């Protein structure tokens, strides 16, 4: 999965969504609907810090603005992402 200390991040919904993924080191970030805009800023900072190696965006649980922002940031930094 990459270097030690690098994780997969799931963005969207609430903590119950993480149970769908059988991954060893997943960090979860709530969508703005569930966690406010502070959660999105925290997520952006985690991506910029280099500790996130892949992002999974849960489309059903996010607004267009948040999803677009995360996709753009991932492309800029070369972080792999997928939208489900």
C-alpha cells in the first residue's frame, strides 16, 4: 500500500461508512453535512501533509463543492483517488 505511515482516507458521510472497506489503515473524514467545514479543512491538511496515499470519496454522502475541492487537491498533489 505504500510507505509506512501513509494511509487510505475515506471522505463522506459518517463513521458508519468506513465499515464498507476492509483496509488495514483507514482514516475517516466526515462530509461537511455531518462534520462541518472544519472537517474538510482538516482533511485537506492531511492530504497536504503527505500522510494520505489514497482517497476514497463517497459521492452519495457529499456535496458537489466538497467533492470537487478534494478531487482538485488530489490531482494537484498526485494523490490517487476514486469516487464511489
